């Protein structure tokens, strides 16, 4: 069985999220003002939902196309790697769900280098296979953060129709569901800590 180039990154990401869950079970965050706690919970939920919906939206445009053409429409008109940007957003959401600055920071420290290396590898591939088209795309579209493209201008990049492969799109829904489930479990663990139902061994800011 062959191993994809992305397999090590996916394994490390999965291992960290499992570690994040385990650490959150045996630790508890520093006490937090109720208003701040509510704000953090809201931010975490919005980040995770945004990441999941955004990744599904990206998958609609790229699934089944990325191996044969350079995708530059839809979310890919805003930045070159929206899937990675949204994955970082989701990671921040999971970190915030733990109410721990340390765990949120560690999530970024682990994910950012992984995605940066993946981006470098992908862009070398795109430059090799799409040459001038990719160079033009490179000049006018930021790598990671969305450009300040106007909404009307962005709408012009949307195709009138697009071919969707259900089996590939279904995988995006499964990934989103698993991510939401992980968030729900981490959030429940924090609620159990706050209600003192679940004991903890260590205070982790």
C-alpha cells in the first residue's frame, strides 16, 4: 500500500488532537471570569463551525479537480490555501475550547510548521505542472490570509456550474463531523471540570 505525501502530516495532526483531548481530561485551566469564559466558548464554537463549513465549501471546488487543473475560483480566489487556513482556524477553536492558553499556543506551534511545509511542497508541484498560470496566480493571490477582494469581484470568480464527485465530497462531511465531535467532547470535559464532576491532576493556564 502506498503512502501519500500528506499522510505523516495527517497522522501528526490526529495524534496531537488526541493528545489535546487526553491532556484536557487530566488538567484544568486557570479560573476565568464568567463573561470571558462565555466569550472564549463562543469564539471556540464559531471557529470550529467556520472551519468545518469552510472546508466543505473548499472541497466542493477542489475535490476531483486538483490533480488535473489549477483551481483559482471560489475560495481559491481569496487565498491559495484556504483549506490550510481553515484547518488552523479549527485548531485554534479546539485550543480555545480547552480554556488553556498553553494548549492553544501548543496547537499553533505544532500545526503551523506542518502546514507551512505542506504548502511549500504543494507550491513546488503546482509551479512545475502549471508554470506560467501558477506564477500569475502567485502574484495576485495571497498564500494564507484571504485577500481584500470585494464581494462583487469574488462573485465573478464563481463558475455558473461545477462538477461534484459525491464520494469525495462525502469525505469532507465525515471529516467535518469528526472535528465537531472532537470539539463537543473537549467542551464537555471542560464543563465537567467547571462543575467539579471531573477531577484534575494539574492546573494548566
